[in-house]
C-alpha cells in the first residue's frame, strides 16, 4: 500500500475513533449531531453513487426528481405536500435543477397563477436509465440491513411518528418547567405580600385593559375585601420572591360559592408552569372549604389564561360579571 494511502486510512481511523469517543462520552445529548453525521455519511456515499452511474443529480434533489419521474407535471405545492418538504425548500431545489436543464416550468392552463413543473428531455433521459441504479442501491441497503440487529427503517418511522405528536423542543420545555417548578413554593397570603399582590395584578391589567373601580377597591385592601369575607389568597414564591398570586373570593350567589380571581404571574417568571401550580392549589383550597361550584370571569384576548382554565377543568358558561372587561365566563364543579 502506498505511504500516502496508508496515512489517509490511518487518519480516517483515528478520526472515527475520536468521534465515537466523543459520542460515547456525551451520549444522548448528541443525538441530533450523531444523526447529522450519519446523514452526512449517507449523502457523501450518495454523491459517489451518482458519479458511479453518471447520473447528473445531487442527493438533495432525489425526492423532487423521483415524484416528477412518474411522468405527470405537478405544482410546487403538490410536490412539497407529497415529499414532506417546505414550499421554499422545493422552490430552491426546482431552481437548482432548472439551471442544470433537468426540469421545465410552465403556467397552469386552468390557473395562470400556478406553475406546473415537469422533467425536461434531459431529465427524462436520466429517469429512463436510473432504474438500474435504484435496483443496485436498494439491494445494497437491504444487504446492510441483514447485518444489523435493529431495523433502522422502522426506528426512523417510529421516531418521526413520535416527534409529529410532540417535538423534542416541547419535551425539553416540559422538563425545564418540571425542574423549575420544584423551586416554587405556595404559601398563604400575609400582609407583607400586599404590594406584590397589587403590583402583579396591575401589570397584566394595564397591559391589556384599564384599572376599574372594583380593581382599586380589591387590590388596595385585600384583607377587607377578600380575607375578612371568607376568601383566601395564595402566593407563589420563587426563592422567597413573590412571582404569582391567586385569590378565592366568597360570592353571595345562589349558584357559586367562590370566584377564582386576581390570578397573576410575573412576566419574568412565566414559562415555569406557575399559573397551573397556583390554580391547582387554589382549587384544593376550595375543595377543603367544601365548595360546590367555582366561577371566574376573563376576556377572550387572554388566550393563554383561558387555555389554563380549561386545563384546570373549567368550562364556558354565561353569567353576569361586575367587570367591564369581562366578556368570557367559566365555571367548575368541585367534587369531593
């Protein structure tokens, strides 16, 4: 073996060893990087295969080329839907293939706003001779599969199905919330939290609406208007700092025992699931008080809040609210 070739092989083996050592150390944290490395290896081999068969294609063009080789011209939208690529991605590939003279574009006779893409004479020529390449590639892949203990194709299918239900980002976000929520402590209201109770509520009210007379009355004196009337206030602490509040206000109503009100979370603390923690805690308090039905009023522009209330088990009803901003009412039946 020539010295140069020996050194190249030695370098490649060393690089492979170092890469595997890195992935073994990092483990599943490097899943994306390892899959990308595997994809790059497949792509490099695909380039060599296309050269071997004198096929003037790039690996990334294959899905578009394949669907067009079926003979019928298609719109870019139809191609994107069929191969699962984004619209801009397909446009970019079509442009690259067009520059190589592999595809043609023409206006749709039925809709002049759309273009129909089809293979050119050059593209059809490749399509006519590429089946032998397909056969050899398929047989090579199947041969490789017989030498593995795990079915890569089925594994990919499972992962794609899994991620279509919930992305890795969503899963990481849930783990982040779960970890951070362990630092959240729910405590009963004390006079020292009066300013925080008022400030946290004023923040969201001023952001979307205006302070109403009842807001001033309740927030300026929560003891007289909530606690002394048989209600409760809970405070969420993050490292002893008030970051969320929620009140249970006793109602003089033939249907409802309490109103869930004045729920607010600091903008700096959002994303930790504090609203859900507070909501569950205040509902537990209502259950301990033997409440039967809880009412709340909100506004349709507060979509995250309404989603939270649905998650807590509330459903939409029609009721009269003393607040001008309230155009959406909900209730929840408390079960023992």
